């Protein structure tokens, strides 16, 4: 019994298509000794009929070239076109290399030169075993890939559900804060709570983007910032005479962690500009820009046309500055301020 048959633990089922009855009997006898279960038919039509009537019953086909009626090259494409066809080893005479090449191009797994010596059955057996082995490897690889695809789809579905739940939970926290705001009369407490709510919304917006997106591994920053700026405009500057917040963002995708950090940075810088760049009712503009820079990185800019930073010391509690520094550090970067700008221009360069 052959090594391959010992490995798979079962006979290799061979359909041998050849009008030479003597050679067919020799193949049946010799390969049978090596664990093959051989079925012989005399022409291509009979072979097609056997394959069609008994789908899945044959592991491999040996197909002779010269046969009455139709030769092997006429039959081979019809075998290949069958649903889940077995591999085909083409059998041709000596000095017929062009026929062997044509068979391989038509889909044959291998070819063997036909003669009546012992070498023929040995070479045929080796070619058949190799064809079966390759097909089984291919099938196992396809099954493994399918299992990977199923596992990946399941993981993506679970991740989408996690993002959905996180987004909903953060939205619930934000709603609780809105309820609390209605009962606060201290303006300092109200301002602090509104800033905390804006930070929560920045993170929640990332998770909402993820569970509604087909790509769970990255975030389209232009779309994300568009939604975030709209929310900021409604929450931190809804009154008449409030600054106008504008966005210009080039299309680019970043990782989920980067999107969270960038969203929080934008929220802090915009909130700070709303508070300090312009006098109440003065209006003005706050611009958010995301674009590639000259060094192949991405550049986030938040700027206003206010009075600038004066002595450069932070106004307020300084908590926003600490948050910005922490988020920028997570991006392996730092926020830099442009001293040449008449207002405040904060720039953050980061790797995509």
C-alpha cells in the first residue's frame, strides 16, 4: 500500500478512462496492489456519465488522450466544468509534449507518458497520489480560510456590538449630565459639567462611528470630525453671537485609539477657544483643519483670531491643557503653538 494511502487511511478512488482494455486491466491490477479502488471505462462519454451519476465517488481521474469518438482534450473541459470535479491526470503518448501542455492549460493537474512498461504504472501512481494530495491540501486550506472568515465575521459582529453598547452607555452618561445641568445654578459648576459632557461626547462619537461603519479597525477622520464639530457647535456655542466653528478635513483614516485622542484634543481646543478667544456676543471664527503635512504625517490645526495667549499661561484650571498634553502624548506627539499667529493656533502633527 502506498505512503499516501497509509496517511489518509483509505483507498484512493480512481476513474481510469482509456479504450485500451489491456492497459486498463494492468492499471487496475497494479494500482489495486497499492490500495487504489479502480473503475475503468472505455471512452470519455462513459467517464462523464460515471462522474455525473456518482458525484463525489472518485478522488481522481486518469484520462487518456487517444480514444474513439472524442479525444481527451475534448472531454477534459467538460470534466473540469463539473461541480466540484476531481483532479485529472492526463495520459498521452511519447513525443507529444504539445498535447501535455495543452492538457495542463485546460486544467489537468498533471500528465504521464503512456507505455506498457512497469515505469508507466509507477509514474501514474505517483502522479495520481500527488494530485490527490494537492487537492486535499487545497480543500483543507479553503476550509481553514472559511473558518477564519467565519471567526473574523463573528469577532467583527461582537466588536460592533461592544462599540454599540459603549456608545449607548456613554450617551446615557451624557444624558444624566444634561439632567444634572438643569438643577445647577452655579455657573462655574455648570461650565465644568458642560466641558466634561463634551469630552464624553467626543469619545462616544467614535464608538457610534465604529458600529455604523463597515471597517471596525479604523475611523474616517473627516467624517468623524464633521459630526463632532456639529455636536460641539450645538453644545458649547449654541447662542446667537457665539463663534462660528468651521472644519476643513482631508479624507484620511486613523486607528480607533488615535481617533479617540484626536477627538478629545479637538474638543478641548475648540472649547477653550469658545471660552477665551472672543468676548460674549462678539462672534468670530474658530477653524479646525486636518491635512497631510510636508513630512508625510497628518497635521491637526485649531486656530482662532482672538487676542492670543498673552503671557502664555493657561487660563482657567489648567485641566484642559493637561488633558490635551496626555492625549497628544498617546499619539507620540505634542501640541505646538504658532507664535506668529495673531490669535491662537495650536498644531498637532502625528503619524498615520
